[in-house]
C-alpha cells in the first residue's frame, strides 16, 4: 500500500501539485479505504486531523480522478 501512496505522491509532484501533509494523509486514507465516499473520507480525515477541510478532500479526489488513479461514481435519478 505504501508503494501506491509513494507512486501517487510522485505523480502529483510531476504534475506540479503541492504535496502538503494533509494531502499526503488523504492519499494514504484513500488507498487504505478505496470504497469510501468523499463524505466518509472527510469524516475519517477529520478524526485524525481536524484541520483538513471538505474542499481539500474533494480537490484531492478530483485530482486523483484526473490523473487516472480513481474513478468516481455518480448516481443519476431517472
């Protein structure tokens, strides 16, 4: 798992993204909890570090999707 975190951090750096401690924690959390929603990730992250904001979670997940590491699900009502 830690190899995957290191790989993701490396890609973030190559793409010119800052790697803050909060972002590193979120990446690790996502790697270890791949089935969690953004909301669940937010609450898990806040239990470890209450300085992590909702926007940081959503931006990190969006970047991971853009870089091809995650695929988000959307529920569409018909």
